[in-house]
């Protein structure tokens, strides 16, 4: 597939998104539509569209790529099972709380339960985490587009990033969540279709029926799911499932991005139906993602295709195997299918994050959800400026990532960003389970800084401290526990009106 053909497809793709945005936001683009989609979203659209948000472009190329690692194979599915349990807990525990309090930003719970400083701290944690995490996800995918398209036209990396974010801004700044609900449904359709069609095209190239391919995957060296031999390793099944549960609760249930979509449903019943449906689709689609990975390696081995090397380090990059095969070894149609899936996964995640960042800042720091502010014309203009500000901030973060040019450093930055959700887990746990206590509000930011810093030190020195024990996703549990203990140390008896 030529760079011109790829570029043409991207232009057509965004043209469709602009048309959707125009018609959705033409009659109503006020703050109520941007923040809550007028509280009128159809639960089945939200459920389907959330798949595109939950599965980023990194998932699209990295999960299949990691299958070829003998220490990983289908290990990721252990984590997915934990995710599913976490989604059910969110639906049964957190969503009823958010609906009962009629929240626009979920961090409003922390304000009413613990205090204004705790509230601002929780919102700031989200803004920091989501900005870094979403920028990193977009960065990794823009690298793929840069390598296979824009380097051909000698377009600088910074220009590629700026154009990508400008396109996302252009179709989200007016309608916000109301637009995202529709565009993410379309993008998820492209994403899901691309997974199934990729399996079909690879099976066809290998001259395998679906059932023959299933047998090949099952009998291959890539399909081990449960790792229970060594509890010291990060792949151990209990670590993965427990980590999946608590990562999901923290990074979904306590994250404004995905919860904002749930809060746009008419009522708690619709929101819970959305979460249960989403959970089933999420588990199923990840099975197929892992199957794509196994088939890619089977195809590569039969056709003597090497894993591409990183242009900077010269080391093999497994997350480039999927684009390498799609663009250079399959026919035009599979290449188009891959590009649509990658683009959909990337921009469904980024547009949603940008909308959530704008919403959180406008509501949590500017008070735009207050009745007297919601429909003021100058508030809409201010929201537009905030949207521009976060677009530019993501641009700066991505440029810094690219300047670092060290995969290990960038990976560590992303891991540090995920650490910050531990304090959110601790804050909400304290609020929910210690109703007879509140905290000395002014000390909460210090606790939320010390907990992830302590976890980082423990993780870096785990061999020294615990022998061969390796922390993985379960570290977020330790992070939340440290925060919880810290909050206990600065706690005081609660007055009755603060109990929620």
C-alpha cells in the first residue's frame, strides 16, 4: 500500500467524522451537550462506542505483537479476566453512587466526602495521568504513521502530531461528548471489523479455514493463557487477575474519561446495561486480538518475515510486526482494513480523552456545571479555549517523548503515569469504607505524592527487598493501600453531613 493511498484514506476517514460532528452539533453545542450529551445517550451506543475508547491504538498493535514473546503468549487474557470483574464492580458499586449524587465530574464525590483540597487533588491526578497516558498512546501510533507515510513526504514528526491533534480538535470542540458518542460508535465498528477481517485475510493467505486456523493457534507455541508455575514472576495468574481488577476500578471507574460516557445515559438502569454489555464485548474482542497475534507470527514464520527493527535503537520492535505485514506483505484490501482499525482505535481513544480533560478542568476548576454558568455564552467560549489548551499540551508532551528517543525512559514515564491512579483508588476506598472518618484536607496532596513515590522505589528495588519477586499490575493495589493508610493517619471523626 503506497503512502499516497494511506494518506487519501485518512483524509476520507476524517471527512466522515467532520460530517457527523457537523450534523450532531449543528442544533446544540452548549456546555450541557458537551459535558453530558444532554443526559440522553442510548445505552447500546455507549456500550459499543466504549470499546473503541478502551482499546487504544497501542492495544491494536502491541497486544498482537507481544504474543510472540515466549514469556507472554496469551498471558494478557488473564489481565482481561480481571478487567471483566472490575467492570462488574464498577457497575454495581460506583455507578449507583455517581447517579445518586447526579455528578457531572466524578471527582465531585471527593469534594462532598473529604473536602475541597482533596477534590482538587483527585481532579489534578486525573488531568496529569490522562494527559500523559493519552499522549503516549497517540505518540506510539503516530510513529507508525510517520514511518510508513509521512517520512516518504519528508514531513517532520512535529507537523504530523500537530495535524493529528488539530483534526481531533476540529470534530470534538463543538459537540464534545454528544459528538463522541456517535463518532466512537462508528470508529468501534471499523475497529471490530478490522480485527475479524484481518483474521479472515491471514487465514486466506495461509490457506486455512477458520477451524483449521483455530487448531493451529491452539497447538502453536503462542497460545498459553494461564501462567501458574512461578508466583514470583509478573506473569503469575493471580497477579494478573488481581491487577486487572484493581487497574480497571482505578483507571476506568475512577477516571472521568470512560465514566463520562456512562453518566450520559438516562438513568442508572441504562448505565448498568451499558457496562454489562460492554464487558461481554470487551472480553470477546480481546480473544480475537490475541488470535490475530498468533496468526501474525505463524504467517511470519511461514514467509520468513523478520520482526522490524526500531530505527533509533536497532532492536526488534514487536509492535511493528502487524503494520509491517499489513502494509508490505498482504494485498491492498487487508492494508486498508488494518489502517482503518489502527486509525479508529487511536482516535477513538484520543478524542474521548481530550473531551474528558476539557470537561474535568471546566467543571472541577472553573465550576461550569453550576446552573448559573451552564448556558452563558462566554462559558462556551472559555470551554473552547480550554479544549485548545489541552490539545496543545498533548502536542508538547508527545514532542518531548520523541525528543527523549529512549524506549526504556518513555516506557517508564507511562508506568509512572499509571502509578498516579493508585492514590485515586486510596481516596475513593477511604471515602466508601471509612464513613465515620474524614481527613485533614490540607494534608491529602502530600499523601497522594508520597504513595506513588514509595511504590516506585519498591518496584525499582524489588529484587533487593523481596528476592526474586517481580511486581506487575498488582503494584496499583499496594499504591492504593499506602494512600489509604496515609489518609487514616491524617483522619478525624466525620460530621454527619459529610457521610456518603
